[in-house]
C-alpha cells in the first residue's frame, strides 16, 4: 500500500500520457507527459516514473540519474494529476 514509483513502460505509457494538471497550473507544468516520454528517448540521463497510489496512477516524475558538473541531481518534472491533487501524493513521491 502507499506510493510506488514504477517505470514508464509500454504497458502504462498511454495511461501516463492522459495525466494532466489543472488549467491554472499550466504555467508551472506546461509540457504534457507525452513530451517527457519523447524527450527521454533522446536525453540519456532521464528516468521516468509513473506515480501510483496502490494500483491507481496518480502522477508522473522525470529525474536525471547522472549528476551535473556540480554534483546536483535534477527533477525537471513532477506532477500529480488534477483529480488526485491535495492528497499528499506529490510529497510522498518526493520522499520515495
């Protein structure tokens, strides 16, 4: 039970592509999930994860698995679907 971060795969990529934020959040998360899926095919250090609460897909995260020149790891995308926000899933995904 709880939050699980599962790889974005052929089995869940379409479901992930349907995730979206609230219209008023588009200035913070303007790129749809399908963009990050496509980008990961050309940027070798991106890892993609589908965020599940138990068996329900609730969000998406993209992070860099290789540190930059200063030793920092980046999370260029973390989003929780508009239907699942304000339930602590984003915070739980970050801890995971």
